[in-house]
C-alpha cells in the first residue's frame, strides 16, 4: 500500500475516532461512505467461502473509482489487512455508536438507580 | 417594385441636397458660374453622398449580421433546451425500467440501464444551461451514489455472497428521478 494512502487512512480514522467525520450507509449491506468536496471514500466488508474481505475505495466527483484496496484473511499482506480491517471496524463502531451505547449501559449498571421498565404499566 | 422606407428617405435626401446645391449654384456670382465649378460642386456632392451611403450600408449590414447571429443563438438555445428536456424525459423512463428490472430480479439488465443513466447524469452535469442547477453537492452525491450502486450491483451479480440493499438502490434512483423531474420543469417553464 502506498505511503500517502496509509497516511490518508490514518488521518481519516483519527477524525472518525474524534467524532469529526460523518459517515453514512450505501446500498452495500455492510458498506459505509463519507463525502468530501470532490471525492467520496467507501469502506466495505463481506464474506466469500469463509474468507473475510475488507475494502477501501476512493471515488472522484464523477463516481469513478480512482483507488481501491481489497484485502482478505488469506491472501493479503498482513500489515495491509490489519490497517484496512482496523479502519473498517472503527468506522462501523462509530456509525452504530457502539462505544457510546456500551458506555451508557455501563453507567446505568454502575448507578444505584433501577434499570429497565415495566412495559405493561 | 415597392421601395422601402429607407430607400424613399434616401432618394428624398438626395433630391433635397441636389436642389439645395442647385439653388446655391444659382446664387453664386457670375464669375464663378462655369461648367468646371458646376461639375466640381455636384461631383463633390455625389462623392460625399456616396461615402455616407456606403457607411450607412456597412452599418446596416452589421446590424443585420448581429440580429441574425442573435437569432441563431436563440435557436441554438431552444434546440439545446428541447434536447435536454428529451434527455431528461428519457432518463425518467430509464429509472422506471431499472426499478422494474430490480423488482423482477433482472439485475444484469438493471446494471446496463444504470450505466446508461450514469452517462446521462454526467452529460447533464456538463450542460451549460443546467450548470446552475447541477454544479452543487446534491447533484454530485446523486452521481456518486449511483456509481456506488452500480459497483455494488455488479459485485452482487458476480459474487452473490456480497449482498446488496435493493431498497437503498431504489431510494437513490427515486432521488435521481425527483431531481430530473425538477430540472425538466425548470427547462420547460423558466
């Protein structure tokens, strides 16, 4: 993987972690996208015959793919695989607000207040 | 032969000028009244009149040329508008076709028509008359979303394990349809 792409992924991952990036869903079942002024970045994940694939793509303003990096559990360079898969997980967790949801459950569990509600009330 | 207003005015001005010079010649002292002076005065008048007429004709010709050019440009704009409206109507039909193909699981056919739709979206984006409506983020997103849908549908055809959310594709197509209807009406009525 090119150094500047690695750098791009690193910066975007940090922006996402800092909640400064707004991701949205696409028609791909597990795919997410983020829009820039003249480009769009997508990241995707899928299984084929027990192989786990991750994908990172950059599209220009006409929607043409100008860079695509696909990695999988068996055939890819280990470092590339870790970078893309880690990036995807960060985006997915950010989109579904995984950390906030778990933290909020933990706060409720650690408090002395009653949890849950009786819906038959 | 019916003379135009300009021709009548020209003849009148010529005659009045001619008569004016005739009166002027008659009022001259007898010593100046000779055939050489007569030819000189009327010759100068004819030359001057000729030069003024030439200038006027050149100016008139330029005005006609400008008017013709304006008319040609207006016709071209009208033709372009008609073509754009027809392209937009065509793409609305293509959107319907794609949605029908997806409904009956004819994904290969839908993919071909989606590529046609993308081509029209790019073409409309570069249409000068529509530039003010298409040179924005909303339009770019339509194009990018369609491209992502094309890529996902193509992947789904060749790798069926890679699933696609057809509802989302239909929603994106609906957005294109709404935008194109809006553009079509703007071209027709504005």
